[in-house]
C-alpha cells in the first residue's frame, strides 16, 4: 500500500521544493496526500482532458511539470479552463502535484534530460545558484568525531560535486564548566574542564538544515552541542538553471539541426544564423530561456537550445552563438518520461501512466 504523500516525498528528494523560484507554485495543488495511490498519470500540463484521462485510467494522482494554478485563484466557479480543471479534479478525488522550476534546477532534472536526449557529455549547470549552501562547524571529543561525521553524511552533508563524505577537521582544546543544573558526559558540576576536541567543518544544502541538525544532536555525546552554521555565497554546482555539455564529435551545423529535430521530435526550429561551421558545445534550457543567453555565451557554447524567444531577442546573438528556439512544449514534453523513469525505480505496486493527451496549445501549418 502506497499513499500519495509517499510519492510526493520521493519526488521532493529528486527536486526539493526549496529550489523553486519565488514566483513559482510547485507542490501539491489539489488533494491532501493522505489517499492510497490507485495510479499516477504523468503529464507536462494539466487540462480538463488530462483529468478525464486520469479518471479513465484509474489514476488518482496527476504529476505535472507545469502548475495548473500559477497566479492564484480568487474564485472557483468554472469560468476558465484553470477553474474547470481544478473543479473536475476535486469532484473526482484526483490529486494534482506539480514539480516545476525546482525540477528545472537540479542535476538529473529537465535540462539534464534534454542533454541526455541530445547525447551531450560532461554536462554541467549553466547558471549555478548562490546562497543554496550552508557550512556546519561543530566541536566534539576526538573519539566521537568519526561517528558524528558518519551520521551527518547519512543526513546529506559533506557532498561536493562528485565527491561525498567531505569534511575538514583540526585538533584543539575545548574548555567548559558545567553548572549545578547540567548533566555532563565529561567533567563534574562546578569544575573547570579541558578536553581534546576536533573542530570539524562540512558543507550541506541549506534546505537540509533540519535533518542535519537532528543528526548532529543524536550522534553527539554532549548535553549541549557546540556548533554554528554559516550561509555561504558559494555557487552550488549541483543546483541552478540550464545546462551545457559537449557532443561526442563536432557536427556540421546542418547535421546538428537535423539531429536536434529528430531527437526532440520537432516540426520546426526557429534559429539565428550559424555562429560557426561546426557545433560541439551545446547549452540548453527547457522552456523560456532567453534570460540565460549571457551564461550560454560565457560557457562558450556554439548553440543555445531553448524556447519562447521574442523577435528582438534573437538580435542579441550578434553572431556569437546560434540560438535555436524549439518551442516550449517541445522542449519540456519529455519531462513526463524523466518522471516515469525516476518513479518506476521507486515504486512497483501501482500503475505509472504517460499521458497521451497533446496539451500543446500551439499548432503548426506545414
């Protein structure tokens, strides 16, 4: 038996809600999360047709990339497609969960998936986030340091890029005097004490602070744990917008455009003039990505693959990079496959369904 909240917990391990942009509305939009899962329908968008599909396929949870409620609702009377969709889901006891910019911002998220489809190697975050990391410094008796660090690593602290269990420690002398109300592990009440201690430091994602502190307090022998936490300005190389990587071999520009069209299942590509005769380094951003042009240029990418470019924004390429606008839907529709692959590795006792509804509001006459 699996409850909806368990599926949500798994999704939030992949894409923590704290990584969504301030304007976003990711998370559980309809439902309580307390219901047992009968099936999960995976989709890019939620529409009335998608809710109908969930009903027909006995799925009581819809997991979408785009939040159906984005700007907030003041009334719920069915006057537009958003209100009608929400009402239909509520009437049929279907929960709706969205994982949006938080899924954009993580490795193995939306942009990583695009890079994988295109066969890019050595993939990196295009615009790493700042202020997403914290540093924990704690002091402990030397004999206990390793056990405490093991608990902290288990809680998610000490990971730097491709390296885990990272920490730094120095040795010194800790001094303290327990008062009469204390229950000291070392020393006696009212007596000054000196203990050989380690000062240990390690980095962790800021959103894990509660879990990290719980692990520290449980593993530390002292009644009062000496520690402090600092917010860091460091860029978190594991979190941020966009991605870039290299093709295994350089391709002629036309060959790359054919590859892009084939792999992303495109009818059309809007693009600027080629920057060079060949393409090897490619920057990508699912959805509207014009805000990342400077980062794409800084990465020395030959091509920037994204969507929703406005006419005058194409001029910003200035023969320094080729911008390829492949369409918003086309750049993110594969997100449901990403979610399918992830959830199928976590759960096996209910149906995972890829939505067959084409939610793209844009049509092409070719």
